[in-house]
């Protein structure tokens, strides 16, 4: 796994604070939420939403972020 993958996925810098990470996550979560997806792209949106959620889950937890 690329060391910057989660940061790139959320579109934030490695030195971003928790507020910036949270804002980036919320923006992307609203954009790619499966309930807002067009019928022909439901699977794509769902997969992207899962990746975004995983990235936020790791980067928002200081302990997990240190390990990452």
C-alpha cells in the first residue's frame, strides 16, 4: 500500500490537521454517498464511499494514524 494513499484519496496533505481531514471526508462522503448515486453508478459510488470511510477512519484516530 502506498504510504500516501489515504491522504491522496481524501485530497489532503500529510501534515493536515484533524479539522481539515474531517472537512475533506465530509465533502467527499456527500459527493459519493450511495444514496445519491445515479442508478448506473451505484456500485462505483459504494466502493468509493467505502474507501473514503476507511481512509477517514484511519486518519481521524491518532493511534491508527501513527501506525499508518
